[in-house]
């Protein structure tokens, strides 16, 4: 049968139109990580099942996913990026003992395109970070870390970069939490200033849009999307731009709202993963964020329309959303990467798998009050230096230990930062004021040893403690006590500004690693059987004894004057 010419022409034109339409769109696949904290190694997913945890393949499984995906991406004429929003190395033996080198080498092998420094990148000092940046085969970006001497962006960093991707100019910028100045030892960030994220980011985005003429902007921010998305958004709606500027710092949701011109934002710092992106209803910024500690790989697929250089939509690689759990039985580790990681483990984990004791019950943490792990750490600190009272912050205690054998590696995961024990003398009045600060608002206190504290959250801030004893005796306002804490907190970090009132010459820097004190304590007291014992008593009906509380109203606060 002879096909009419008009039919042939219609088929030909339709084919050309379909081909032209397909050439007008492509997918940009964004692979993302944040807060890996050295966890490129295989690990057990105890957060899924503490008793029978599935095995996670770590960085080798992540690379296996990307290798296979990129083959198909290239076949389709699509594109990909691999980005990270900070805190890459501090937290595991491989990451910390290699000073981050092993993690950067892995990132080079994996093919990262950009990274922003997190606050923990400064844990070993700015010079160490500079060395890591120099060995990186990808740029490090932050628009708000300023060299005090020059007034410009700190030299090893870039304010932003521009990439040409399938004919589209893509700009990538980033920012690091201004809280780094409060969370780092002063000598580790000497000469650096962390300026507020929103104005710095807006300036960088404006430069990308107006000077570099980019058509798509991606922001890497080491500050987090809120733990509670709905509550965070309610707070956002009640906050004005001026209030943002006045407080001087911002979370990722606030950056997405108040910085105009960002298309995609990757958050970090809080270890709270978002399975599906949060999209700001006003700016339409697409926000993503992974969980911490390397258990997942993020993957967002942007649909790009070439003629308008615009995002027409986005998609996920799986039904559950953007975050892929790196289950080893589902994503078999890449052999070359796995071999590299095993070699690093052999070098840096040697001797750390020695069993030092046993715990009969799980040693867990909590966001408020006390918990078995906090009891272990603070008791070990207090016993080691024979203090009356000891304390540390919740954030410095980084892992739980399940019931059973305890290894040196377990203790390292709990206390990876190398903090040392310090001692000082303080009056009872000073100690009470210090603890009052840590239960202001909705704060949950500190990890403590040697004391029992009762407080009423319904009472005014600064006057919530209704009973306080050290040892078996009520706290006395004018009595001097021997107190132990960490060198990190004595610098005023983590909201402990009061400690900077203590003259440095009155502080005893013991040189004892808190981690070593805990190891010794476990060895001496094994088997451990630690239970919560009421060190913090939150009692909404409690009131202070009038005679006891009167002494604190009359006292002149004193620290380290004897």
C-alpha cells in the first residue's frame, strides 16, 4: 500500500518536534551529603534496629550508587553535581587521626564538585583546614568567613564558583554558621571573622546573578533546616527581615526566605534529614538536607528547561524521597573505594578495638536532664581530678554504647574531640548562677556529677532552682568548691560565657584527655551498671526553702578568688 505524502510529512514534522522538545529539557541530578563526620567507613545502622542493626556500606556504597547512576545520566544527555555542606571529618578514628586527609582523599576519588566548611572543620585549627583545601581537587566555598587583616574572604576559600552545565550557567555559593566563633577554640579561628549569613549570602547571590550572569544558583549552608518543619515555618512567619539582621545569625529556612535568588539550598549542621524537599512558598527556593554521620546519600533531580533556563519541577530517585539509605545488601560497595577505606582503617584504627570493659545496660544520651552516658562521662571526669562537682555540655558527648563489651573505639566515638579536663575554684553562688543559665527558657541543663538539682520551669528565668546539693550537703553561696569541666567550655563556648569571668591564671589545665579519664574509669569499674538517679529533678510544684535561697540573693558572686 502506498502511504500518502501528507501522512509522511506529518510523521516527519512530529518526529522533528518531539526531538526538538527533548533537546529543550534536561535533568540536573544533584547528589548531596552533609555532616559526614568521618563516616565513610562501613557501620551498623543501630538507629534502625539497636539489637540487630543492618549493615551500611558507607562511602563505598555511595560511590557505587553514583557510578551506576552517572552512566545512565550521561546516556540521556543529562548532568550531575556532587556537593557537601560541611563537617566532613571530625568524629571517627579515620577522620580525626588522619586530620581529615583520608576523608578529602575519598572525596577526591568520589568526584565532589564543591564543599562548604562546617564549624568542625576548624577543630584542628585553620592551618589544618587550609592544608585540606590545598589537597582537595574541588573548591571550598564560603561567602561569610572573613580574614580580619585583609577584610576579604579568607584566602583558601572562594566566595562562589560558576559551572557551565549543558549550556546553563550555574553558580554555587555557601556560608558557614556564625556560631563557629562560639563553638571553636579562639586559637583555631585566630584572624578570622564569621559575618552574618543573610547579608553575606545576598551579596554573593547578587554578584552571581548580576555580574556572572548565572541562570541557576545553588547555596551550600552549614546551618540547618529546623528539626520540626511546621514549627520552624510558624516561627519564620512571625519573624521580620530586620529581626533577622538584628539577631545576626540564621537557620537554613530563614536564609531561603530572606536571600532572594537562590534556586536550591543544601542545609547541614543539625543532622536532621528531610525525605522530601521543603520549598519556600514565597521565594520558591528548594531546600534539601541529609541526616548526619554518612548513613544516607541525598539525590535531587531538577527538571531544567533550556530556552528559559528555569526549573520546571523536581523529582526523587525513589518513592520514599531524596535520601537513600546506604544499605550494603542493596547497594554493594564499590570495590576500589572499599579497598581504600579498609586501608585507612588498618592504619588509624590499630589498637582501638581492644576491649576495655563491659556495660550491662545501654549507655544512652538525652537532649535534657541526665542520661547514663552523661553519668559515665562526668563521673569519670570528677573522679579523675577529685573535684566536688563536674559538668560538660550535651553536644560534646557524641554517641551511645549498647550493652556488652566496650572498646577504645567506642569511647573515641563518644568523645572524638580531644577535649581536656580543667579545674577551678568557684563559690556556690557562682555555680548556682551558672546552672540557672543552662535551664533558661526551654534549655535542658548540662551533664553533671557530684550534685542534685531540683528546679521549677514555671518560675522566672534566673530563679528556677529550688534545691541544690553537692555531695550530701545543700549548696552554700559563700563556700568554695573544686569544679571540673573541659578546656572547650572554659573558653566560654556552647553558651558558657560566664566561665570567661574566671581569670586564666586561676584555671588548672590538667593536660588529661577526658577520653582517657573515661577509659580508665571503665577499666576500674567494669562491669558498668549505670542508671539514671535523679541528678536533675524537674518539679513544677517545687519552691525553694526561704532561708536557703536568701543567702544567694545576698551573696556577691565569686569565682576562683581563693
